[in-house]
C-alpha cells in the first residue's frame, strides 16, 4: 500500500431501499494508478455501490472518503466536481443534442459574454476522438449512434473532465472484441496517468486481464478485497456465489415429451436474425447471452408484442399470427416479463386483482366480475405458490421482490398455459426466495409445462436448464445440452468466440 | 463562417436538416400567400400585411414563451388566462391615470412572473405533472379575473393615448408590436442557442435522467422556463390592452390551445428536446395568416379552428412518420454493420 490515502473510498456503507438492504457494511478503496475490479452476481449491490460513489445515492450509514477526508455528495454534480466520472451500463446521452454538446454539457468552452464557443467545442471534441482513435462527427446528433459509439462518447466525456476516478459499470457488455481492446487501451493509459479506475464486468477473463485488485460483493455484503495475482477464476466464482450450486438449484428429473413451442427462422430486422429452436413439454430451456443480445426481443416477438419480419411461431399444431398477444395467450403461451414493476404487475393494485387480470372473463358471474370468485381464485394460487402476504387485498407493491414474482407467476399460470416464457425469473430477488422460485419452475416442468427461461444469471442457467440456447448479437450461436453446459462453453458462445451451428 | 473545412460541410448539412421544419413552414406560408393573392390581389396590400403581423405578434410572443416550457418536456396551459388577467389588471391600473408606459409594462410582467412562479414551483419542486398544474392555474387565474371584473370592462376611452399608440403606432413604418415580438424572439432564441444554460433546457427535455446525471440544475431551469413564459404572457397582456383598448374579462380565452398549436406546428417536439423559437413564431404567423386568408376567401370563420386543428394533426403525424422512418433506417443500417 502507498502512503497517501486512496483517492476515493467507501467506509462501512449501508444503503436500504424500503425493506431491501442493497448494501450492508461495504468498504472499498480506490487507489491512484490502479484498476480495481468489482465482482458479484446480479443483484449483489454493484450498481447501488456505483451510484453511491457517483453521488446519485447517499449512504444511510457510513462514509464516502475523498483523499482520505469524508465528503458528502449531494448530487451527481458534486461527484463530478470532485473528479469522479461514471460510465453507466446504459449510456446516458441526450439524443437530440450533438455529440460535442453531449460531451461538454455543463462545461462548454466559453467565449466572450459567456456564450458557447462552438469552434473550440468542436475542436476539443475532434481532439478527444483522435486521442480515442475513432471517427465520429462532433456535430452529428447522438440519436442513432450504436451502443459502442455511445459508449465512446461517454468515455470521451469522462476523459474531457480530467477525471481522477473513472468508474465503468459493465462497459463491455455490448462491445465487440476490437472495441473492448480499444477500451482497455484507454483504461490502461488513464491508469498510467495516475487515475483510479473501478471496473465492473461479468466476463471474468476481462477482470483478470485488466485489473490488479478485486472486491467481491454478495447479496449486498462485502466479502473480500484481494490481489488478483494468485487468484483463479474458480476462486472468484466461489466468492461471488459462496455456496454449492446443487442446493440452490433443486432440479427435478422430468420426462420430456412432445414439442410444444416451435420457432422457425424468426427475424426482426436489426434486432435478431434467423432464430430457430424448439421447446418440449417438461423441459426447461434457458436462453442465455449478454445484455443486448436480443433475447427479450425474441420473447416479445414470440408472444406477439413486437412484430417480426420473417419466420414462424407454432404452439402445438397451431401457427400463430404474429403481433397479437391475445392469440398467443389463447394458444397456450404465457410471458412473465423482465421488469416486474413496469410490465408484470399493477403495483398499486391488490394481490387478488393482479392475479385475476389475465382471466377476467372467467371471473364473471353474469355480466359482472364476482369479487368472491376473484378472491377464491387468488387464495387458491397463494396457497399453491406459498405466497407470503398479510391480506389478499394488500397492494402488490408492499410485497418483497420474490413474492411479487410469485404473483406474476400465479397470474400467468392461472391461464393454464402449455408454454411458459419467463424473462429473468429471479432478478432482484433475495437468495432465499430465489430457490423457491427455482423449485417452483422445476415442479412446473415436472408437471409437463414447457419452460423457456431467459437469464443473465449464469449459475441459474447452468443449474436449471435441460438445454442452453445462447444468443450473440441477435443470432443463436450455440445449443448446449445440460451435461456439456459450463460457464466457459456458455460464455464463449455468448461473447461470439465460438459459432456452432444451432441444431 | 470563414473556415470551410470538411466538417463544416457536414455541419451545414445537419443544420439544414434541423432547419428543414422552419423552411417547410415558410414554404407553406409563401404558397398560401401566393394563392390568396392570385384570387384577391388586395390581400397583399400594405395594410393587409400590417394587419397580419399585428395580429400574429401577440400569439408569436406567447409561442416564444411556450417553446421554452415545451422544450423541457412540460407545457403551460395557463397563458391564455394570464393574458386575460394582465390585460384587465393593467386596464384598471391605467384607467383615469396618466401612467408611464414602462411602469405599466413592468407591472404587467410582474403579474405574469408571479403566475409563472406558481406554475414552476408546483411542477419542478412538487413534481406535479405540468398538464394538471397549468390546467388548474388556468381555471384559478380565470376565476380570479372574472371575480374581479364582475362584468365590467375596460374601455378604450379610459386607456391613455400613449399606451394605445404602443399597440397601433409604428416607427419608420414598422408597427411596434411585431418589433417587440421580433426583439424578444431573437433574444430568447439566441440565449437558448448560444449559452450553456440555454442548451440545458434542451438537454432536460431530451433525456431527463441523463440531465440529472450530468448535474444539471433541472428544477431551476424548469422554474425559469415557467417564469419566462409567465413574463411573456404578462407582456402579451399589456400589449393586448394597448392594441384593442377595450378589454373584457375573458380576453384571450382559449388562447392556450392556439399557442400550443403554433408551437407544435412550428416544429417544437411536444416531448421536448427539439425545436426553436423561430419555428414556433413562424407557426404562429402561419396560423394567423390562415385566419386572414379565410376572411379574404370569404370562408365562414367557423372553419378557422377546424383548419388549425387539422394543421396540428398534420404536423404531429408528419413528425411521427419521419421519426419512425429515421429509426427504421438506423436500425437497418446498424444491423448491416453488425452482420
């Protein structure tokens, strides 16, 4: 350790959102001239930590230290002023403004009378792009830039600020090999200039390639900080997961039956291309891949939310007309969406109302909906799914994430589907309830339901799936049976390093 | 611009695309005027042109203020009521006294500013949706105005000649009213384009989350936008009195929708982030011209609102269609890059 204090540090930080404890007693030290990795599963609290460093969240307890002195960031502006720059997972650009304006927003070069000096603005931007080795027109609007280019603009923004601390929250998730290499070169240059960097990635080899030290979080708790030198990938996974996979993923043996969902050559231009696969009854098929690979989009197209340009979807023997969720539902499809709060539930509505939503017609007595039938139906499902609640008339908003997910499941299972598509089944759910959701999925498959599970959670994919389909940049790149599926084979296909023909 | 580099060419292209909306409105205006003049040659008389500009001035002034609000992804529906209130209040203020014009203008704008502060604080600090807040203040201000007026009206005879001269007189043949509007429009337009804080209004409307992360003082800017809209509505109120002399309590009743139409027709995106005060002012001029054209062509004036409405729908449809096309093109282009 050097004598001078770390540039930026967290000390025993706690942060809770309602009942969810996002961070508990987490400490982190970022030293100048070093790239520090932050590892952890989805939902481990990495993003909350980043937002705390960036001044978006204020810690409930604990301190943020800048150059060893406690500081309080009252907003993102304060953090930026202190030299902390963040590149978020999702680039945060202004689509209607020019690239140059995006980079210098809030710090535009001025000429006389405080006006923006557009000539200098343009020249400075061009200089930054030369330094980054990219050819972008400073005057073009940010709208329509590819994710990689948006990322570059974000990096240019950070560099232009002469940031002392650069935090990168999964910057490589949507980048190609060349773009990642370019990013790493920039990161190393900044490190050599004395910046402190915090790097977050799901790709372990990137962490080992780029970083010197790693801090691991699990379920919002601080686990360890250590030098990567001498650590193996397995060690790191062990710290992130911290438990044996078998107990967490109670996979039942099932008998696999007929094909119930058949997707052939499905294409939506610019989003996904030539996607073909089958799901049989009793089978859990995982659809893995990096964020932005087009997995959710495929699910949305199958269910008829988005249209597709070519290909077919068959459920049983019925060929679905695209673009109609109603026909998809009556054919036996159910879709549990990625975002429970926005897409899965009416948050202010009661548990019973939410469960009844998919089946309003069958709740009728005469022309009107019967509260009694609605309540009985909901109570029945609550018992079957072991829902933890106080009253069925409570708003679903007060439930924990896991129990909310059960309500979404009840809502869709009550339509008696033959195929369940479930997008990120356990995102943002605590570990205990997570395994309950997993057990439930296993049971449902055991009863003959065909399950298509989209998941970014690699242990979940490996633990639950009978078969793993992997997507990369809008195409299926691999189909891996359960016994051959490992972290390496799945990640290799997800990052486009192997291109097996999907059977 | 002396430096003619390769990227200046690119810049000019982008500028041209952004200006396309203003140009197409201008083209529509020219066609409209040409056709009408062909039918009735007296349409383009000096007096006729002067009348159109006089009539468009107040609407354009309000459109300039509204643009600042709409660009931040908000809306100000209370402007019609503010014009009514200020017109009546300043009428009361000057009736029977010989007041200094500047003082009248300042009082009018202060009343407008107060209304703007109420709107702005509710929208920015209490995070109440702008539509609801300004709909509420629309009725509250209107109610206050009616209660105060109690059926009275301000008569031109009570208004000092100096003020009436402001509304109807001219300098070097150019009437004061359009002159004031153009000065205000250029000032606001220049501020929005050339100053860092001006660009922040666009940033807020373009992506509020990113604006927050960029450390922009969102609440302050939104408050400013409402205050500017209020002040300009106050100014418009005094000018209304100056132009018409006779003012009843429901002056400018229903104008808020006219103003919003002008702004949208003028190419300001209703979802914020895009558009200029020049476009909005042109939109106001176009709507006013259509009104005059209908009179000249002896079309029943009831049609005027319907045509304004149709134009609004057309403008929004064209915007949406263009946006979809651009998105589709970009999607396909990116796809080819990816493959």
